[in-house]
């Protein structure tokens, strides 16, 4: 059974972290003195928090799982797509790993491109000329 988490600060993804239709953010968790975990999301280490959750958990794995649930729920509620999740816990020194968690998320805008607006590529060589070029290249290699 996964520990429950509560949203301390709602996650907000500002326009400045988006590049094209992707945003990268990190969820950094830290064990607190009362054996709870605080997990905050940031686009980079020196940036302000974009949101934070807290949980009572048994360890780093619980903090990472809470971060994944939190980001996944945010994406579902905001028509975003969770593209990739990467465990970066090994970036902490080994003696600090039990007290810290670090996960990188790639989030995408979930706009599915429809067939409208797509154009067929122009200027491509015909099949015949591509075949002829391939044959010429093979003859040069053989020589």
C-alpha cells in the first residue's frame, strides 16, 4: 500500500519552462525531522518551487512514487502528457541517498496533430532517381 500524500502547494508550470511543447522539471524530495517527506518540483536547482507535496513514507522510494503520482495527476487534470520519468537518485552521494530523492520528468502538451495542416513533402527525388543514385554509389564502392 502506497503512503498517501497531500498537496502542500499546487503545481504550476509557467510558460518560461516550456521549449516548443516540452517541459523538464525535477522533483526533489527530502526526509524531514518528523519522518515525513517534502517533495518539491523545480525546473532547475536554483529556481523557485513550482509546487510541493508532503507525505509520510518509509523512504526514498515512497517519495519518488509520490512524485510520479503527483505529476501524473497534474498532467491528467491539465491535458498534458507525462512523456518520460527518470530516476536520478544515484546523483546524491551514497551516504545521503536514504534521505533524498530526485526524479526528472519530461512533460508534453497533449495536442494530437490532426491530418489538417500537414502537407506532403515537396522536392523529394522520384523513386527512379533514388534507385539510380544508390546503384551509382554501390558501383563506386566496388571500384
